[in-house]
């Protein structure tokens, strides 16, 4: 997961400097695994019964303590997520406490719980941004994919309530077979609401603590994921801008030399300047991966961070991926390698096929006059 995708130039520079210094600057707090929706492809959501079998919610005081330690280590940005974070019983108190520590807060939510009271609260105490995932263009898609009746109407109402109060909102999207054909319509809805949108064409086949097989039938094919990527990167661009973008990407591929055929380290900021503390109290380098981890509530954040940095250095990615000329177009993600193949060392066929198709489509776009 690219933490710099929505970052300003200054923030990207801060991330880069912190990553080189191995200093934490950005984190996710996963407050709970509970959610009012039950999306087919979700790897986090647990029922209350499943949650009780694996742990308990951390108390407000426990979160406050770890937030104080996080702030003391110089972390500037925290993102609150879940599950559905607004279901955390002491959300408002914890959110207010984090802001009092001088930390910039972003919230990930499905938006369906946001009513006038929530909107008024965020208007009075605004976060940097509220990220809302829009799962489809209508209630029918929400019922099929998320199993929440009238979910679309609820999400749109939440977005409008926040926008009416000038709260910054950004839309995310998770593309699956049930909503793949909605991509253009999702952008139309976002434009109508005057809210930026960034759908994700690639879906991690993760399971994490849910302990169930990923529903592969919900994932689009590699070629469809590449097609969706082209739609996403081309949105809002003129024909000339699309052509220039494709030419830039192709030039990047041409200028990328083949690397050494040996395992390589992680190339993202995870475990270098970024982290997550999940609902079970595991400090981890990446929100997708479930390993490595340390018990942050038991050993403290400072010691935990030092251990995670060292454990992250031990992760080695597939030698073929490290040498591939398309590695910058692909993204070369350790978490994707692991969940696609079951380990870090095997080439992820799905991503290879997706990237090859993306390269083909880029070549067409680079010479297109349409």
C-alpha cells in the first residue's frame, strides 16, 4: 500500500528522509475488526464471535498510552482504520486525544454510519481527510458485494453531510467482479460530488486473522485489472495527456536496467518509516502483512519499532522480481508476493500477467490519437 499516493511534495520528502533514517513518521491504528458490512473480499472483518476467539478490543487508556509513545518518537501522521473505526466505543475520545498530541489524523471509513451528529463532530474537530470507500454505483451492488441493504444511499448521504460542512473527503474504491463494470460510473459519481477518487484495481488475496480462504471468484482477472488501471490513470486526462503519460511510463521501463538475479529487500516505506498497530496490539511494518510483528502494548513503541525495523530488513523478495525490467511498472510489493504465492521468494504470476497486459495497453495508448 503506497502511503505517499495522496501525499504532498513536502510530505513525500519527509517520508523519504524518515525512511533513510529509519525513523517512524506515519502509522495506521486498526482499532477493531468489526464492521457493519461484510464485503466478500475483505480480509479484516470479523464477527463479534470470531473476534472473541482471537482477542479483545484494546481500551481507551491502552490506546492513549501507545499514542503518547508514538508521539514521543516523532510520528506526525496517523490513520484510523478498522474494520469500521466509527464502531470503536471510545472513538471520539481517542480521536480527540490523538489530535491533542499534535498528530495529523486521517480516517478510513465506509461512510454508511455518518449521520448529522458525526458530521457535526468532524466539522468541529476536522481531520486532515476522511477516506470513504465507495463499493458500487447503486444499492444492488452494495447488497451483492457488501451485504448491506441501502448501503449506497447511506454512503452517499454520509459524503454529502461531510461536504456540506466543508470536511475534506476522498473516495477510494476496491474493484471486484461485482463492481468492475462500475468504474466509469464511480468516477462520474465522484465528479458529481466534487470529491477526488482513487479506486484500487489490484486486490490482495489476503486472509489475515479471518482464517478463511480468499474468495478468488470475487477478484477480476489480471487483464481486467490492467484495463481498470488504464481507466483509473486516464480519468480526467485529455487524449494528449493520456498519450504523454503512457510515453513517460514506457520511457521508465526502457531506462530500467535488469537487476541482479538475487533476492532484494523491500522497496516501500513499510518498516522504515511506516507501521501499523492492529486491533490485537501487534506492531507490524505493513497493514496487509501479518508477519513480522511484535506485541507493542507489552514492550512499548520505542522498543517495538527498533525490533520491527530489524525484522523488516530480513524480508527478501523474489530474485526474478528484483531483476525484472518491469519492476517499477509492477510495484514489486512484498505483501503481494507473499499472498499471491505463500512466500516472498516465488514469482507472483497474477501480478506478472497484469503488468504484461498493462505494458501492452501503455504501448497502444502511447501512439493513440483518440
